[in-house]
C-alpha cells in the first residue's frame, strides 16, 4: 500500500477554487521551515540556526502531543490519525510569534511602517493557514486553536531562551573549530543586517576598484 507524506498531502474538492487556494496556503508553514533551513545553509548565522532548531523542537512537541492526546480528525476528513493539535497551525503560529517579537525587540528599521506591515502579514497568514485546515476538513476548530496557542507559547518561550540565554554564549560558540570550519558567524549585534551587508559589499567593491 502506498502512503503519502502527510506534511505535504493536501486535497480539496474538485472545482472548489477556495478549497484549492486553502490547500496551497496550508503548505506555507512547511515552505517557511524549508526557507529557514536554506537561509541557515547560505548565511550560516547563529541566530537563524537556533531559530531553525526551535522550529524543529516545535514540530517534535506537536508530534508527541498528537500521540498522547490521540484526538480524531473531523468526520469526513481525507486524513486519518490524530489531529490534536494542528501541526500546521502550530508551525505558523510559532514562526509568526517569534518573528514579530524579533521585529519589535531586536531589529531596527529606518521606517517602522514596514515593521507594522510585516507583522500584519504574519498575523493574517496565521489566520489563513489555521482556517484552511478546517475548510479542507483536516482539523476541527478546537485542534487549530490548541495548535495556535501552543505555537505562540513555545514561540515566545524559545525567543526568550535563544535571545536572552543562548545568545550569551554566541561568542564562545563561534570560536569552536567546527564553526570556524563552516564559517558560522554571529550577526545578532547588528541592528539592520540588510543595510549592513549592502554597505559592506558596496564599500568592498569600491575599495577593490581603487586598488
């Protein structure tokens, strides 16, 4: 018997445009996790790496709770197995909560309206993903609500652990041989990493031309 990969398995009623949109939207938490891992590989920054580790722990918590609670999915669901809590709702809630806290406590923008707009987009995405899970009958409202609550709580907790406890050891971690070998760095002290990288590259190119 063939078995689909549950995380990516999305179905909807044929001809239901809204269902199709929600089915695709339901993949957003998975895509965001893949994007985070990709950034870890490309940027090799400790903050991003530990954020990804938090996402992995968040998913493990969801899997363990599903086994322990073993609450069935709604009647007529195309998926079988436990549905409490909703993993996708928990994933997107963790991601959104962490990033919003990061925006307002650690990062600085030249224009705060961008910070507010991004926060609104994250909240909107969380609501859309959660509702999509009920629309295509993958979860009940209780299951997505619990998923969101767990995601927000653990997202807040991991943010505190990472940025106020683990970050104190960043200077020691980056001096480990393995970190030096893979060029892993700490950019947590840089307020606007995009601006810093842009100016660094511009200055480097200008100095290279002079030489």
